[in-house]
């Protein structure tokens, strides 16, 4: 598939052989029972390397897999509110929002409006403002508030806290705190 008449050849040890005609380069590759792979087609003359093409594809796939493994998948969690939510339910949902943001996930806050509430979209805005105020140390608004006639929604993204080390230190501290709380409960009974 190589179109050029002359190519610059690099052998399997990554040493440059020189500029050779394409037929001669192909014969050298077949003598070594390897493939001639064009790695820089835009160069003049194009650069080709003698290698095992199947092994090369495997290594590329392996590198891509390793790079993908080290990436964190950010998930979007959704919490729904109503304008007439009770204090207990609000606090319960806010604990979930806080936990999701601490786990570095994005959170979509949706305030659902029903019936006559649709005529008063400011009720949804009040709930969103309250959520933003309560969660400001864990996350911030990401983008704009989206409004439909039946709901208002906003996306919260976590504030950066310092990476994995800070997170593992916080996890250890919280486990110690839980252990201390258990000791206190055991002594009071």
C-alpha cells in the first residue's frame, strides 16, 4: 500500500538504514520475515520501519488501554426536589449531594413543578438558591440554570480539593472519627 518509489528505512532495532527503493525495502523486510510499515507518510521521502505489524498493533492497543484505565469516569448524579419539600427530606437529599460532590461526581439538581406551581417558577429558583448556598464549600454551579415550564435544573461540579492524597487522608480521618463515635456510644450505654 506504500505509494512512494523511494523510502527511508528504519530497522527493527530503530536504527536508520538509509533511503532505498521500495522493492528493495520490501525484500529486506521479507528476508527478516517482518512487515514494512509506513510510519511517517508526509515526510519526503516517507519513513518506513521494519517491524512485526501484529505486535505493533497489540502494543498500541495495550497503551491505549493503560491510558484509559488511569482516567476517572465522571458520572452525573441527579437529585430531584419539589418546592414544598420538608426540612428532613431536604437535609437527607443534601447529604447525598454532598457525598456525590466529595466523590468528585457532578450532580444535576432538578426542581419539579406540578399543577399550580408551574405558574410560579420563582419557587424553583428559591430552592436552587438554597441548594447553592448550602453546598458552596463542596461544589459550584457548572453552566447555566435550565428552565422548562415544568422544572428548573442546574448542574453542580465539585470544587478541586487537591487530588488523591487529600482524599485518602480525609477518608482515614473519617474512619478514625467513626471509630471514636462508636467508642463514645459504647461507653454511654
